[in-house]
């Protein structure tokens, strides 16, 4: 098995502590946004006729990237 690396950036690009505002924003997008989308989609998936041997009704694939947060941080920092 390959190694999995996960880290939390606590220092921003200027060497200062990462703002709690940016951390909260990131959590809202990544956690609350994912949960909200999933709950709304599942409501519709249960109405789709089951297919195949396992009775599958659909698949939800979630993809995320930290690149967007970095860009948002740079924009916010530049405008302050």
C-alpha cells in the first residue's frame, strides 16, 4: 500500500498564523457544502428505479482540491 499524507496548513504564505475566518470558510465549503449536496441528491436518487443485481440507483462521486482555497486566500489578502 502507498503512503497517504495529510496536513493542515496553520501558517499562511507570509509566515503568519492562518486566519480562523479562512479556516471556517474552508470548512463551510468542504464539509457543509459536501453534506448539503449529498442530502439533496440522495432525495432524488431514491426515486430512480433500481438497476443491476445490487439494486444500485446511482453513484455520487466527490472531488475536492485545496488549490481553490489558496487562490481565494490570495485574492482576500490582496484586497485587504
